[in-house]
C-alpha cells in the first residue's frame, strides 16, 4: 500500500457551513427560499448534476445556469471562511508523510485548490483530481484510474478513503480497496449496507489499518 486517495468534502474538510451559505446566497439572488443545513448536506459531494437537482429540484431546474453563475464565484470567494479540517486530519496527514497522497473529489478543481491552499492542506498532496480531468465522475472509476496512472501505481497499491457511496463504489469499480469514514455527511446505516472494506470512526484509525497491509510505503 503506497498511496492514499482522499475524498475532500466530508472526509478531509468540514465544508458544510460555507457550502450551505453559498447555496442559500444563490437561491436568495434568484428569489428562492433557503434550504436547511440538512437539505444542503445532501448536495455535497455528488457532482454538479445531483447538486443541481438537490438545490433546485424539478420545480426550478430551468434556473440551473443562472444559479451556477451566482453560486460558483460566490462560493469560491467564501469557500474557506468557515471550512476547517476535521479533528485529527492534520495529525493524520503529518503521520502519512512516507505515503503518496492524493485528493480525488467531485468538487471543481478551482474550488478544491483554493480551499486546500487557504487552510494549508495543499502541500500534503502530490495530486489533485477533479471532474475536469475525466469523462465520468465518482461513482465511476475514472478519477481513481486517472490518479493511479498519474502516480504510476497498480490498484492494489492504493486505498480510497471517503464518506459517501460515491467514494466506495468508485474504488470498488477501479479495483482499489476502500475505507469509509463515519464523521462525514452520509447516513452511516446506508454506508454499512455497502459493506465497505474498512470503516473508521477517527482519522488516526487509518494508521494501523495501513500497517495491516504489511507493505513498505514508498519514500
């Protein structure tokens, strides 16, 4: 096991406060009522199509382009105001310096890079993979295939860590081990039904899990 591929929203960073704020800002500009935080959480992570379906629904689907024109620049402006690494994430990344680390996210690259840079996480990662680089986003395996190609690794040399079904299903389709986390934005009972290879409740639990594979990390 030489590389760890991390999801971003709900796995590395608690982004919900800023995403929620931007969602409701854009809805307000269009004259729509705000969404609750619980409703907004369902929009985080699935990619642009499901995001739009969640924040607009069928009733306002025709406003998608206008909505995105408001949401995207506003979110980029405020994406790191209240978003922070989950407890234990920085310590985990410090402990993983002998491994090759990548972020594999359905979030747009410009947003991901701006967020990670603002909260000082970007230097930890060798690679950042977003939807612009592939034909199909998670849960398709394209992003993980892309990461493996860029890192020059085989599927059995990497593990995908994430909080949603998209992460687990993408890893499974790519032949990569998966590790679900319970501190993110998905319903844990639902995640259990997917039978992830591993399930952890705290970031530090990833360390003994990696050691159990008995592979020397690449230096």
